[in-house]
């Protein structure tokens, strides 16, 4: 039975290690002051160096039993636990203020006497040289958080930027910006270029942004030249239509048709009146008129409307001149005394 209980206890202790490690990671050093001349005063009216610890999670966690030290020798992994503990100061039990709720802070007095209160630790702080401060878990074996504080002026503090528990960015705060016991109010002084370098250390964002700008410019040029080409084509088409003047050929055709019809009517009328018009002269005049009509129409053709030729038989001599043959057949009584000419075919 005792053997089973021992195994069960070992199993529970082993399973709880990841949980404790995760809880320990929620506790961070947040702000440190090594030279306090006119800043925080303890309950005895003294001004001590102080350390602010933050619970960056949203769960409650008690920091009692943890250790604070400024002795770098504890980093020696070969050092025994009792020896390491002797070089540290332990956060005592029995104070409700060590039970930190989510996003809560606590301030510990350094270089003081533990007899003066549960939040007073005997950790030595040298304000004239850089100070390394570390936070260890309750077993004094796991380093939870640490920071090297530079030499600070009077009432200056060294604080984590905007309570950022996941980053190692700290800054020196002037006396008017020190915030013991409350959330850090920091002013980030880095430039946009420095911020861009920090957020994009490998340049992937810069490469994507540059490629995006290049493709955007190319697309803009393509759209511009496409629209310009369409505009020029429309303007060229409009000019061609304006130069072709499709109304003028139609008007000229009507005028020439009316003129030829008028002349033909006059010639027919004169021929009928004289009853002796020479058919060769008649045909020659009509042919010249038609030729003139064709030449004039051809000169003003637009090239847009094409009239396909069709054989209508209008120039057939027999069909067109039959009535003239019958009207002017010469007889012995009415034949004019004109020289004979060969018959046209």
C-alpha cells in the first residue's frame, strides 16, 4: 500500500510540473528603481530601492515562496540548492498581497529588513553599477525571469515597455513617469524604420510590399495605354467617316440622274418633233451622257456602299429602239434624200 501511494504521489508531482512551469511563466519583473531619493516611501518613512512584479496572465497566482537575488553566482548549475538559497531572499508567506490576481502588480522593498514587513527583502542593490536581478521559483532551481538594470539617475526607473511580458524591451523612465504599483505608462521613442526592422527582421514584408507596388504600377500603365489606344481608334474612325462624306455622293447622284433624264427628255421631244433624228447621233448623245454620269459618280464614290452590277438589258438595241425602227421605216414617199449608212448591230 505504501508503495502504491509513493508511486501515485510521484506521478502527480511529475504531471504537475508543466502546469507549474506555465504558471511561473506568467510572473514577470516589471519595473526597478535602484536609487530612490524622492519616490516611493515605505510604512516606516524610508526610501528604499524597489522592485515591481507583474502577473501578466488573467489567472490568479500566488508568488509566495519565490526567490529574488542580485547574485549572478546562482547561475552555476553545479551549485547545490542550499547554497543557492543562501544567496537569495525569499518572498515570505502569510501576506494576501502576494496572491496576485490577473494583471495585478506588487512592489517589493529591496535592501531592507525583513522584520519590517513581509514585502521587505534583504536583497543587496548597488546603485553605482549595473545590477542583475533574477526571479526564481519556490524550489530555487528554475529561473523565471531576470533583467540587468543599468546605472540609473536619482528617482529614475528601468521598466518593461507597456507591461509587455512576452518581449525583452525595457526603457529608462524619468522621475515624472515612474509608476510603482500601477501599469506602466511608456512612450515608445523608436522611429518607424526601427519599428519596421523589428517587426520584419528578414525583409519578407518589404519584399511583398515592393512587389505589390511594382505590379500595381504595371497594371495602372496597362489600363492607361489600353484606354488611350481605344480613344485613338475611335478618333481615327470618326475622322474617316467625316472625310468620306456619305451624303455628298448621294446628293451628286440624284443631281446627275435628274440632269441626264432632263437632257434625254429634251432629245426625245426634239426627235419626235422633227421625226428625222439620226439614231446614231441619238445613241451617241445618250452614251456620252451615261459615260459622263458614270465618271462623275465614280469620282465621288465613298467606298463604303458598293453597288453590284446587274444586267437589266437596258442597252439592248433591239428592245430599246423597236418603236423607232417602226416609226421611221423609210418608204418611197417619205424617205429623205440622205446617203445610206451600214446597219448597226
